């Protein structure tokens, strides 16, 4: 049987880890915003997606969160007319990565907000633990 | 000694509060999990009422009841949430953080009451 307060630290830590992975995926997408291929008609960078799932920790009876899978966004690649580009096809069109910067930045904001909420939980659980320990302090 | 019952009830309340804190932590951790529904404990008064004395199992066939199970019953209900997302998730971070604030406040109150009550007892024992 776990101590519930320590368990909440564990749960919040799993949330931090999941959101950390999310920020990593967002940063990969943003960094590869301009990664086209370099052979004619080549497929550019494909946007990565991430999803979470609830994982029940049976020993502790708590709902942790884990990264479910890192998938690929299969929306079409936008085309850009640029015949001088090494990845241009016969008609002069270049396939660009299907990364939308606005979507990525919004996703990053949301990850940030969730990360902060988890940090707040950790802070609060620590406060509760130290309140309990302070009962021992002679005054 | 009826008055000493206070320690018991305060520690029971703290126990309930820490379990609630764990549930709120899992709600917040799963704030972006598709299909996750937020959970909460039933109110402390109710948990206290439903906590019964345990009967001794004197025969093999006797069922065991756990008096603390009502305190940590996590299936006690889906909480009424402020919002629901398209992904089927109904965790509202604001609401959950507000609840953790409630937990923290009640916990502080409990420990402070216990502390001052203990000081009173110690003072009585010392005899001034």
C-alpha cells in the first residue's frame, strides 16, 4: 500500500514526463518545418503526432499517464512551385512538410499549461507532506 | 475520553484528503488523455458515515469487510465537470487546481488543530 501523497507525486511525475515527450515532438516538427527532400519528387519531413493513454498502476491503484504512440500525420503535403529546387518534380513543384507552425505553437502552449499544472500538484503534495512532518516539531 | 476522538477524526480526514490529492493528481496528469473521465471521492461526511466497524471473522465462511475501503473508494463517482472536450476528456484544469487548493487548505487546518490540541494536552500533562 503506497502512501497516497507520495503516490500523487508519482502520478504528477508521469504527467510531467508525458508532456515532456509532447514538447519534444513539437520541437521536432518545428525544427523540420523546412526539411524537404533533395531528390526530384522526394517525400519531405512528415509531421509527427503524439497521443496519451491512461495506465492503471495495479500495485498502487492510481491512474498514471503514458505516451500511447508517436504517429505520423498523413495529411497531404503542400506544393510549392520552385523549379530550381533539387526536390522539384518534372512540373517544377516541391513537396513541403505538412507542418503548420500555428498548430505546433498552440500545441506547445497547451503542453506548457499542462506541465505547469502537474508541477503545481507536486508543489502542493510536498507542502502537505511537510505539514505532516511539522507535527513532530516541538513548539 | 471523548475529546481524544479528535486525533482520530483529524487523521482520518487527512487520510481522505491525501487520497483525494492522488485522484486529483491523476486527473491533472491525464488532462490531455483522450476519453479520460475525471474522478473524485465521495464527500468526507458520507465516507465517515459509511465506514463501519469491522466484525471479527470467527468462521472460515465469514466475509471480511474492510472499514477503510469506503475512505478510498475511487469509483465513488465521476465528478461533475465544467467542460468536455471533443476527445471525450472532461478534465478542467482550473477546476482540478481549485480542488487541490481546497485539499491543501483543509489539510493545513487539520494539522494546525492537531498541533494546538497536542500543545494543550502537553500543557495539561506538565501541569503549567
